[in-house]
C-alpha cells in the first residue's frame, strides 16, 4: 500500500502532472522536458526524481543524454489496484450492526 501512496503523492503536483502529459506518447530527453517549462533545471530534475522514485517514469541513458518515458508496468499495477477497488465496491456485503460494546 505504501507504493500506491507514493505513486499518488508523486501525482500531487501540477508540474509533475504536466511532465506526465508530455510523456503520454513518447520518450523525451531531459532537455526537451526542461524547455517545456519556465523552471530551473534543478527544479525539473527534482520533479523527475520524485516521479522515478514512485515508479511513474523510467529513464534510459543514451550517450550523454537521459530520456524519460512512462513506466507501463507501474501504470498496469495502478490499473489493477483500481479494478480491485471497483470490483469490491460492486460486490460489497450488507452492513452489519454496530458492535454492542460501542457507546
């Protein structure tokens, strides 16, 4: 469950959501991601580090360049998590009476 919390915490920032949007259909070099924002390079690197630690993105080094892309395996895990929640909500059992020990 901690991994899922870390994933959603990483999504809790508008800049990181915009980075994810940039990566929807392609991998991008860190310099291309940097060019899409009006932020410092260290700020973009910080956001990419958080996304990588949460498993949202992967990076690939090609020569002196680092390319970032969405991590499909992690996104599949999140999708399965929500499928389980939806299935549980649809199959919920009837309410049980409150404990008689409760005031």
